[in-house]
């Protein structure tokens, strides 16, 4: 579960992270994640997450929502049977936790700043 987030930080299971990160459905966390085009999220940026078999991917688009999914990303994931949600971090955190509580295989990718 994600316990909290603020500009440049996220707390997961009592540990504070200060770099963008990916959370895999098995609970593994990859911090220091970066996108090939900065504030644009492409399928290639989350390929390992896609391959991990999530039912849902929640993208935290930053505190102010400045990271944007590439055109067609949601449709591409839906074709693969993966629901996709992109929201500013506080809303994304709540959605990630609710999907986890519902027992779904949820993965997340979070841009921790803007």
C-alpha cells in the first residue's frame, strides 16, 4: 500500500522514495525510473510493467499532473486487456490502493515531482 505522497516523495510500506518509480503487481519496486521523453509516458517506458501481467496500471502523473500519456497508450493497453488510469499523484495513490484492496493485480508508475 502507498501510505503517502508529496512533491518529490512517496512512502510505501514505511519506506520513503525520492525518485520516480514503478510498482509491480508482485510488490517489487523499481525506483530511479525515467521516461525516454521526459514528461511523456510511452508504452516502451513501462514495458517491464506491462510484461509483469497487471490487470490495471495506474499512472501517477505528478503532483500537478504534468506527465502525459502518449496518444494511443490507453487504447494499446486496453487491447492487451489492461485497464489504464492516469491521474495526479494523490488521486492515483488512492486509486492504486483501492485496486489493491479489491484484489486486482495492479501495477503503478509514478512521476514524483511536477
